[in-house]
């Protein structure tokens, strides 16, 4: 672009940008406020949750969306605790019953195993 006045002529070359989006006003930017440290087990659980939900973005946007969403939690923690409690009691009762039985029953052992696994899964996912 050329700027000409009566006494002089100056050519102004526009500053070359990097391209892409225009920069945001610093007051509009989201500043990092939280760093989340996860151990390997927690990282795997987060990755599983992201995969199950089919989230297309990065993990930080998934966590942000999960926190900011106003959807009620589909799992009631108190109900899970009660269920775990009753499954543990049932497992202990089945263990006592198994000791009193004379013959071995594979089905009985299988039922006991399934109940034990369910209680353990609830305990791990709380």
C-alpha cells in the first residue's frame, strides 16, 4: 500500500501474520486453573470412559464437559454402597453354607464367584 503526501511518498508493507485464527483478547482466554494428576489405573479408567462415550476431542475437553454438564449422575453412589454391602453379606452367607454342604457343587461355587466379582467391581468403581 502506498501513502503519498505532498512532499513525500512512503510505501507501507503490512506486517505478515502467522495465519490461522485471529488472536483473542487476553480477557476472553480461558486461563489454566487446574492440573490433574492421575496414576496409571486412573488414566486407564479415564481412557475407558472417553472411549465408551465416543468423545471425539481431547481428554481435557472431555473432563471439562463432564464437570460442566448439568446432567444428573446416572449412578447413585449410596445405592451402589448398599448393593455392595448386601452382596458382601450374601457372599459371606454362601461361604458358611458351602462349608456346611457335604457335596461339592460347581453351580454353587460359580454363583458365589459371580457375587464376589460383582461386589469387587462395585467397590473398585466407586
